[in-house]
C-alpha cells in the first residue's frame, strides 16, 4: 500500500460535561458523553521510504509541530518503522472549538499509518500511545460514542439515537488552562453512573435514550467560558432563540443546539448550513448529523 486518501477525522460534541473531582497531579476528573458528528477534517497519506515525516496544509497553516506529526513520530519510534509519510490535511473543523479537531486528526493519523506502514497493531496497543498525546485521543481511536470518565481515557461505549445539531463557533478561542483555573469552575454534584446510560447494543428504549442523552446534566466549564468571553454567551443566546436550547461543548468556544430531525435535514440541504446573515462576521456554523460510529472503526489490527 503506497497511499491512503480521503481519510476522515470527525469532530465530537460533549452532550454534557461534569467536573467530578481532581487528581493529585492537578488533572480534573470528568464525566461526559462524547458524541461523534459528521463535521470532519480530511487527511491524505502518501508513504515515503526515506523515513521523513512531512505535513502539507491544504488550508490555513497549522502549528509547525502539530499533533499529527507528533503522533506519526511516536508511532515511528515505538514501532521501529523506517518508513515515512507525507500528510496532507484539509482542515475544515475550527480550531479552539472544544470539538477535538486536533485530537481527531492525530487519532486518524495513528490508524492510517498503522495500515500504511503494515504494522497492523491492535487497538489495545494504540490506545496508550493516544493517551500520551492527549486525553481526547482514546475516544477517537475507540470507534464508538461513549460515556467517558477519568480525564477522558475511561470509555464506556453507548448507543445514541440519531440526532441533528446546529453548531456555532465564535471567533474567540479559549485557552483550556484559563477555564480549569477559573474560580467560577464548580464541581458537579450530579455524578452519573454507567448503568444509567443506554447500552452499546441499543437495548434501552428510544425514549429513554433521548432523555438520557439530550436532557441530562450541563457543561460545568460553561460559566467560566462565558466569563472569559461574551462571544460564548452571545452564541448560546443565538441558538437558544433559534432552536430553544443551547450548550457549550468541551472547554469551548463552540456551542450547539439540538435540532428537530426534519428541520435538520432541511437546513443541511441548504447552500449554507447556517445562513451567514444569522452569524456575526468571522463566526462559522454548520448543521451536523450524529454518527453511530467512527468511520475508521475497525482499522486497528
């Protein structure tokens, strides 16, 4: 195999996010539902035989040593592989959104190079490598929507009903450190249990799934994010006014709202997903559909 083209790297939404504790090393313990959506970056990989790892940006330039290159370098070192790669990235996901774009790109890189370099490592061997690069990577490697605990590395696959979301990303990008160090960050009193969420085999009834996944909890990082930037509050209000609900994902600054399925399909078929006239200059928005599983599910070993 000399190349892999059109490799997707989808985004995720935190349907809720509770801060439930803090480890001695300073990392916060979380509970969340991570849901995959069909807004994605696209990556292309061409094998090199000289061992070089090169990235080529198809849009706005990324940081010189991004997570994709770090993932490739780590896999090359751990495997002893002498091959290299040219990575071409079509960046569509907004940066600094709390949607896991960089982590998703890195996870897709690990999965693609595992094939391109003929390593065929099992997922269990890739997961610790992913965690060493970032707390969100195990989720994107895991392949399923999940109830997530720990710092993001404890995954319980769950089944989610198909949902439609309006997602808006303001111009502001909020440093994660600012959010977690804010005095407004409160520990959640509502600790969920895995048994309360729909099983991965879909054995829960649809009504129960929808209540658990759409109506449960909140995002504990939202108050400090709103205090950091009024754009977050503005985006939340815009979606609240339009769709009757809104919530921030991750540590921000992107926000989302659930959209009725028929309306979601109608809006997605329009030339622009969210009308430009509805958004301030520099903001981006999209109507997205949830994914049942990661499009690269099963790529590892």
